[in-house]
């Protein structure tokens, strides 16, 4: 049974800090939970892949030429 320690606990085979998770035989895990040394872990953490974002879609607009020739753009003025 997977439990999460609320206090530090060490033994011959382990040394656990508060917040550490470890599998114990069910009877031992229940004893530690009832003594207030641990809490049961509801489910195991499963690492999931993140879905890639959708590719950006750009729409062509009317085939208009947006690049102006030298000297005839709206911002160009004769000085």
C-alpha cells in the first residue's frame, strides 16, 4: 500500500522524511496511518505527455500586394 509520510521514519531498509511516499505491506501501512505517522495515497502519480498545440493557421487575403514599390507607399511624402 502506498503511503505518504507525515513524520520522519527510518529503519534498516529505508530512511523517510515527511512528504516521502513509499509502498509498505498493507498491515504495516495501516499501522503507520492509524498511529498518525502517514496518510494513504489515493492514486499513483502518472506522468502524462502534453498534447502539442495545434499548428497556426493563416488565411490568405484576396491576393493583394501588401509590399509597395519605392516611393509610392502611403507613408512616403515628397519633401
